[in-house]
C-alpha cells in the first residue's frame, strides 16, 4: 500500500470514528431530551392536580363561609324576635 493510500485510509478511519462518536452523542442528547420532556409532563400534571385541589378547597371554603354567614343572619333574626 502506498503512502497516499495509507494516509487516505487513516483519514477515512478517523472520519468514521468521528461520525460514530457524533452519532453516539446525538443518541445521548436525544435520550436526555426524552427524559426532560417526560419530567416536564409529570411536573405539569402535578401542577394541574394541585391547581384543581386548590380550586376545590377555595370553593369549599367559600361555601362554608356563605353557610356561616347565613347562620349568623338567622341567629340575629331569631334574637330580634326574642
């Protein structure tokens, strides 16, 4: 094999190694991206769940406050009758 052929073969091998490494890096980056997307989706689902629970709690407290106010008014009305 001539020096030129040897040099060309070395260059080809080097290029193939670089390509293989780049492909590996791309796969690793894609894996990390997939993990991040999954974590983000889980976090968004948890946030939605917490927001729903908060809304339910606020609604329940407003209902309780309304009932409490009605009770106070009823007691005041009965006290006036006495």
